[in-house]
C-alpha cells in the first residue's frame, strides 16, 4: 500500500543538539515505518542546522512556501 507521511514540528532541545539525536530519531522513525515510501517535512529557511540534518538524511529540497520563508523537503525510498 502506498503511503505518504509528513514529519511536523521535529525538534531536539538545545542541550541535546549536536549529539546525533536528530539523526538517530529520524532514522528510527523511518525504520519504524519502513513500508512508507514518501516522506515530507519543512523547516524555516533560517534553520541551517535543520537543513543540514535533513539533507544529510537524504531529503531533497522541493520548493518553498510562506513567501519563501519555509523550505519544503521530500524523500522517496525505493
């Protein structure tokens, strides 16, 4: 069955950032829902660390919204 899941409001508390928790959590979510083939998420343009994490995890920028202040990401798993 085809599914598209969206991750919303993903954040790691500041005291835990930079310790690979974001990478681990995203990996675990994708593993838990491994039948899912399309993932989407977004982040404000100014959140460079978020953007780095998502791109490192294989998400591709697919556009912007909210007057170009939010970047939209998508990841397709074959």
